[in-house]
C-alpha cells in the first residue's frame, strides 16, 4: 500500500498531522533506534524539510517493524484531527462572542472594525475582547490599518478594567508607520519585549538576551500599507512568535515565571492618538 513512498516521508506525514504530539510515542516505539529517527524526523517535519536523511550506518532511514503499526498510528491521528483543526472565532456578520465599547467597534464589510474620530478622542487604550481563553495556540487573521494609528492583538492577556475594556499582556503590534508592526509589546507590563527582527530570551530574573535574526527595515518592507496583511501568532510553552505575511517578525522565549503568561484572553486594540481605523477578518484559532 505504501510501497511507492519512502518510509521516512511517511513518518513525516504523520508528524505533520495536527495530533502528532499525542501519538509520537506510539510511532517511536515501532522504530529501530528511535532516538535517531525521532530527532531527525521531528526536525524535518517542524522545519518543513521533507528530504530524507540517511542513517550513518544504514542506507534505509527508517523501517517500521509492521505495516499494521503504521496504520494504527495513522488511524489515531485521524481520530484527533477534528479536535486540532482551525475554528472561526468571528462569524463575519456581528460581534457575537466578543465584548467591547459598541461606540468604537462594529462590523463593516465582513470585518471587525474599530474606529476613532477627532471629535471623540480616546483617553486610554481600549479593546475588543474575545469571550474565550487561549493557552498554546496558532492564531491567523487578516488585518488592515489606515494611514494613521496603532493597534495590536492581545493574547494570553488579562482584563485590567472590565468597564473600560482595558487589557494587559502580550501584544502582537500593528502600526501604520511600520515602526512597531510585528514587535512583541507587553501592554501594562514590561513594555517592548522584542523588536522586529529580534529573538529575545528572557531568563528567570527578567534579564533579556536579544539575538538579531533579520533586518527590521527589510522585514517592514514586507508589510503592505493601508492594505490587507496576514498576521499569525504562535504560542507554544514559553515561546511566542509573530509572523506577518509568512515572515517571522519577532520571537520571545520567556522564562520569567512571575511575569510570563501561559494562558489568558484574546483581544484587539484601539490605541490613543490620532483618529484611526483598524479592521480584522478571517480570524481563525487552532489550539495546540
């Protein structure tokens, strides 16, 4: 049945199913020298590299002891598929499942829309809050911001003032000027955790160790002005990563246990400052 596919490639297919983490031990126990194969197959699956690697002492990368074992692993993954798929958390019609200042937030042309005016400027940042909670997840959405203003996507956050819809926590920043877009900013907390193009490791005492992985200006050029862009936020354990248009913008590995958040709410921001308009659509969440 699988005679036309390299066994290593078949294993990588299993890794790429949403439930792989739950059933990897089953797959590994069926492999000869599992530690070698697990490390290599995991690396290829996570990094999207499907090229087969050869064992240093064997021309075959991987041999499953029995075909039934492979079929069992595949079946288990199929069972978990539905629980691990993306779900729409905005219906495109109204703000059901969300709460915020109705004078500022609405639905326009199928998109969540936040608007401020010169006649009624904000005195504080305020948010549209999703009525749910996230821990480890992938969030994908499209956003568009006008010529002015600042916004952001709060995650693993907490409500600081329920009446004013004020939120604090990790923020995937959105900025019309492109100065802050993509950075990691902790609202009501530690401030900027990682600039665009930075991977920052924060130790248990709060000391930051930044690593530059790309040029901030060059990354900013990948973001379209006054147009739709695709934002992706991945939170897994103490690592949080921000992507815009499939480009990694910033990453934080947060080990400061008294500050790092492992779960919390999702929310969208309207920022104080000049009149602005921010829109979000195709908002999809996948729990990991």
